């Protein structure tokens, strides 16, 4: 399942997996109620040029499931609003 929404980007964190030693990116977003949440950037998804902290972004998320339960949210597209 995927959906698009507009959010405020709070930050981009680049990490390296301890298991696979591969790099990945975690994005922090702000909800309308002031809470925050994170989402991994999908493989092959490029961040827009000029993207900065506190930018309004239009983002497409993919809800991830495992054994019928929601396990995460992956960013599969992101554009500056």
C-alpha cells in the first residue's frame, strides 16, 4: 500500500548497516500534531537537489507488512513542495 502526503522534513541521517555494512538513509518528518517519525529512504530513490532541513516536501510512502502486521514506512519518492 502506498500513499502521498505533504510533510515537513526535519533531517536526513546517513547510516551504515551493522549486519550488511551497506549505507542507508533515514529521514525524519514532522506530523501535523507536532510529533515526529522516521522513514527509511527506498533503494535507488534520490533526494532532490537543494533539499534542506525544514523544507515542505511532497512524499510518497510505502507501508511495509510482515506476517500481516505493519512493520514500517519506506519513503519511495520525495519532492520539494
